[in-house]
C-alpha cells in the first residue's frame, strides 16, 4: 500500500492521500511531497513515472533487485539506490534491505524492495526534525539517508563488540578453536557484505551534494555534511575491523600450532617413559645368561630400575612443563 505526505511551506498539510493527486500539487509553490511504495512492479510505477517524468532506465532499476549503491543523474531527476543494514545479534549474519529513491525538485519517491526497511522510523525522524521541513525535498532526502547510514554505524558497532569478545575468548585457557573459527568466518563475511553496501555511500553523498545543489539549501548542507562524515568514519572502521579479523585468523592458527606442539610434547614424553620399561624388560627377556637370571633378586632389581627410571623421567618432563 502506498503512503504519502505533503508539506506546504514547511508544515505537514496532508498525509496518506491518493497518489494520483500528486500531479495536482506539482506546480504549487513551497510544496514538498513524498510517496512510498513497497515491492511495486513496473505497472505500479507507470502512472507516477509519467507524472514526474521519471526515466525508463531508472524505473527498471527501481523494480529489479540487487542494484549496487549508486546515484544516477538524469535530466529531470536523480535516482538513488542504497541498502539498510542490520546484523542479527544471535547468528551475527548481515541482513540488507534495498531501497530506491527518485528525487525531483518537488517530490521524493521511495521504492522499497521488501518490508525489512522500516519506513516508519524515517517518518519518526521527519517528525522529530519538523523545524527543518521548510527545506523541502532536501529535508526528506536527509531523513532517508541519515537512517540508512545510522544502520551501517549500528552494524559496525555490533560487529566490533563481537570481534572484541572473540579476541578475549581466543586467549582463554582450554579454548576450543572450532567455534571461534566458525565465528571469525561469519564475522568476516558480514564485514565484507557491509563493506559492499556502506563503502559506495561516500560517492552517493558526494553526488547528492554535487548534483543536488538545488535541493540541499544552506540550512540542510551541514546536516548532509554530518551524514557524509559518518559515512567516512564507517568505511574506516570497516577496513580496520577487516584487518583485525585477518589478524585474529592468523592468531587462531598460531594458537592451534601451539596446542599441537604441546600435544606432541606430551605424547613424546609419555613415549619416552614407556620406552624405559620396554627396554629393561626386553633386556631381561634375552635367551642368554646374565646376572640375576632365574633368581628372585634379579626380578626385584629389574622392577626397581623400571620404577625409578620411569618416575625420574616423569619428574624431569614435569619440571620442564612437558607434561
């Protein structure tokens, strides 16, 4: 179901009116309108595209999924594609929700590819900053972009916390590396996915400020600059976390190698201890005459040598922390 809003001279004048009435207000001075559609097809967009003069290629991009984040400049409007990002706190998997935005001098049209993009939170931002509504479409566009970029920041923050937890768990005693290896792989995948949707936002914001100068007035320019600053910081944090995950992976391999060396030391030490009685019993098992053969004192002597030599080796290896 389509949702609409109409601002007149910075004041919310109408809400949830018929989208067909948008054309009646296009020529009014001081009017800014918003239209939202969720999972539309080309036929749903045909009427509004004719009224607003939307380019056919932009309409196709708005309908088809998996567009890369971008800003296209057409003669009568701008077309923006971006992704909301959230990280599942249980599985640490990245979830994205695509949105396409048509930007004309008087109207902002948002096309959501699924209901994962909570447009209600964007409305709440507009209502919270209603004093900026006099900036028209620039005000509406800022609310959408700010919500998207904040979702990237929240995702990076959560991934950062989980990486710190994994870093602490890596150096615990008797650590099990298998679940940590799975977590590091999942975190790496989530970071890679977040990098794909958050990285291009730098070019998108630069394009908005360059091609949308007629939309971003003096009042809104600092707000767009703040969003741009958040985009740059998010991109930097993503790259830092990717390097940290790679370092943790190398550390996992080092810890795994150390564990293997410890196991090898223990196995080798026990093998050395077992070799002593094997040697002695093998010597006394020879079919030749030697001192103590077929005597009781010879048996006790060989047993004492086995015990003393085994305990001595055990104490020696234990002292060197091999056991």
